C-alpha cells in the first residue's frame, strides 16, 4: 500500500439541497460526504426552494452554511429573470452568478434576451457568470460575454464539440472557462439501459464515441466538477424522475484510476480539481490543508454505501483507485477512515485571493 498526499479537491459545482429539499441532502450530510471524498471546499448552486436570488435569501443561506458545514464553501447567487438590483448589491458576496439558459431542476430558467443582456451589463463580479446551457445556447452567452466584457464560465459542457467552440472564443479574446463532469467522462448513454432513471441528468449523457472525444479534448477543459445533484431512490424510481446524480465521493477515485491508466497525469488532475477552481473563482485555499489517499488495488464502485444522504451512485461497477484515509483542514484532522471528526460549523467561507483574477 502506498500513501499519496494531495491538497484536496475544490468541487466548483454542487447542489446540497438546503434550504428546501433536505430529504435529498442537507448542508451537514453534503459537506460530510465531501470530506469522505477528499473534497475540502464546495461551491453551492442557487436553485434551492426558495431560490437564492436576493439579499434575504442569500444571507439566510450564508447563515445556514455557517452553522452546519464541516468543509469550506462558497455560494452562488441566482437570477429569477426580474429585478437586477440584488445582482448589483450582493454580487460581491457570491463566488459567482449562476444563470440557467435551458431547463433543468428548479425554476430559474431565463430565456429572454433582454433580461440576459441586463444581467451581463450589471454583474459586478469579481466572480464569473456561470451558466447552465445546452449547445444551442452557449453561443448566446459567449456573445454577451464579449459584448459586456464579462468573465464567463460554462458549467458541465454538454458535448465535446462545444469545447472546440469555447476554445475558438478564447482565441478571439473572450474570457471564458469551462468544466466537464465525471459522469460525462466515465458514463455514456449506454448506461441508461442499465441504470434507467439513475442515469437521467441534464445535460444528458452522450454516446461512447463522444465520451472518447471528451477525453481527447480534455486539454481544452479548465476544471472537473461533480455537479453533485442528489435525489432519493423513491424519486428516481417514480413516474417522473428528476434529473441529477450524486458525485462528491466518487470524483477522486475515478480520476485516480484514470491516472493509473495513463489518461491524465497527477499534475493535470490537480489542475482540474484544485488549482483550476481556485484560479477561476479567485479564492484562497484553506491553510494547512491536505488529504491522504491510500493507494491499493483497483476496485469497482458499489451502488450503495455512501455518506451522501441519498445513499447511491450512478458509477456502480466503474473501476476506481484510492481511498481517502485522512483529511486535514487548517492543521486539524477532520476526517479519517473511521469517520467525521469535525463539528458542524467548522467549515468556513472560501475567501477571495488578493489578486482575485482569472
């Protein structure tokens, strides 16, 4: 057995479901699952119930995280298609603004071009505007970013051809970064026949050939983020299953197995999961923090047995490598293979770096 010491993961795209849907996940269970997966910081999305689109809701969610989180965190602000005043007033407190240009889970979809233009015009930063967008909508956001000089981050890129379009925009001077998810790297649409609704997500899974293209074009990707979006088994097995899958505890072992296969280097893994998120969102990492991973033999991931409240994974039978045996944050051991050692409220807001730049 070898022991690998890493700085940990900053997962820039999670849905911890609190407030509004704590039967799926909550702040404590979600940040506990994060530590179990070697994740020392999470950036949480605003499509809660109620959605986080104004000062009162944002401050309420901040208070909830301050009391309950056991890993560090940052919070996105959302937009409901109406008043842009909260964007001006509270943008500086958020890690970024999340816009939904296409349908997903929640009620924050904004299609109207004039409303989008107003948002791009007034967003104060310093974080980027992050978007959920299908392939047809990505050019709209790229053009708005160019027109208003905004930094744009494209979440869970839906198709490998979009990476080429994004890189072309970069070459033209648009400030744009992007992410892909582990489920778009390790699962294909063939998983739907095997897993049914447990493989239902937005953007949807792509063909095996397109999965190969994602890997071939990984040099065009800035970060890998889990898009941890848990739902209960009852919900997934219902007549109208919601889109989304959990992923906080599986990103690292999946990527370590890919590294062992020669599909990426350790340096690239750290750039995609740690340095890239910190750079894009202009954040300081927690001091004196690292994780220890025991590297043994490869193993297949189970369907159940996780710390996330929903308790299941779509990566069942996928090959993985490494088990997190220790997590330190700010010099304190907060997780070992025996379980959680931190108290609720140990997690802190991820602070802006001094430069806070892309």
